[in-house]
C-alpha cells in the first residue's frame, strides 16, 4: 500500500521533514505546499494565523485528498493541530519543539531552543518545558530573522555569517559555571543551516533535529513499515500559495527530494 501525503509548511523548511519521510517511504505520493504568500508565520498573531491555516488547509485537503497531513512547521503545529483534528477525519502529524529529547541528552542541563517568535510564545512550548525539562535551564530564543535567512540560503542568495551568528548567540549561555550544550532546532527551516550554525556557534553543542522521529511517527500512524533502502522514488509535486515561479536553486533542492515545482496551490 502506498500513502498519499500532504506535507505543509510556510516555506520550504518543511523539506527537512520530507527528506526523512522520503528515506523511509520513497513510494509515497507527495504534495508539498509552501504557504509562501503568508511567510513568515513566526511574526503573525496567533488568532489570525490559526484562522488562515484552518481555511487554507480546508481547501488543500479538498484538492489533494491526502491519507494524512504532515504539518512540517512548529509555528503552525503548536497552534492549529486541535482545530484541524476536530474538522477533518484524517491523521495530522505535527512538528513540535524537541524539548524532551534535548533535556534527556543534555549533560550540563542548560538547553537552548531556537524557534520563531510565534513558537516561543506558545503555551504549548511552555508546557513542553514544564513537563519534560524541569531539571534544565531552558533558554528560549525567538528569532524573526533565522527562517527568512534559511529561505535566502535555499534560494542560493549570499547570507552573511554575522547575521546568522547574531540570531543564535542568545541561546549560548552560562549558568552557574555550566554552559549550553544542547540546542533544539525548533523550526523546520533551521536544519538547512546546520553547517553554517556549526561554523558560527560560540562553542560546540549538540543540535536536535526531530525530523527523523517525525518520519517514524508518520509510518506508525499509517501502520506502514519502512521500504527497503534504494526503492524507487515516486515523483511528487511542490506548490507555492503565491503562484510565484520557483527559483532555479529551489527547483534543484526540490529535485533532491523527488519533487517538481508546480504552479499555484
Ligand atoms: N518552518 C516554520 C517552523 O517550523 C517557521 C518559519 C516561519 O516563520 O514561517 O516554525
């Protein structure tokens, strides 16, 4: 059996999650939708963002008829999973800050969370910290710039190291002689910056990207098993809500994940 999946993000950061889904389920039929018309989600107020995503998702589900939807966006998942699940009788797999694994892995018990301002403010995120990281000092950093910088890198634009460093530096702290040793990438765009993050980090840390765990969750929700490595990949399609043309560098990136860039979602 092959699955029909709708993978959704505000931009193309959600491809970091799709990459892991592709590794396990190359035969899945994929529609990837980037809501670039509304990007970045990080600075939106919660109520209008929730309304916007719920309305858009209604149209997308009607059009693509997926077996499941992957919300490959922390800013959206920490807000809209309950209303989406209440409205549509299909599974929604979300992406939320990987605070639990970070707290388990940290030896210094000083953990940084890099996220958008929206994700940083959510009750959902605060609750994750209260439930799973009470023995840690958690520094939540909400950046308006980092996701747009990642989009720029993925479009092939030059991005200054200093600009990236300025966004991540507040996550590197020292508390009673213990330093941040683990940082959660709580925005699906950030794994595409990992080489740059490692290069500009004030000191080495472990970076937590939950994409592989999300892909495992997709399989378990759909009762599927991973396909053998090297299985042929079924070509999927990616859509932009703005109807703008895809940039050449974006098309090359999409091709790596077996996607071709289509017209308006
Ligand atoms: N990729 C999105 C996330 O995981 C956020 C980017 C944005 O601000 O739209 O939170």
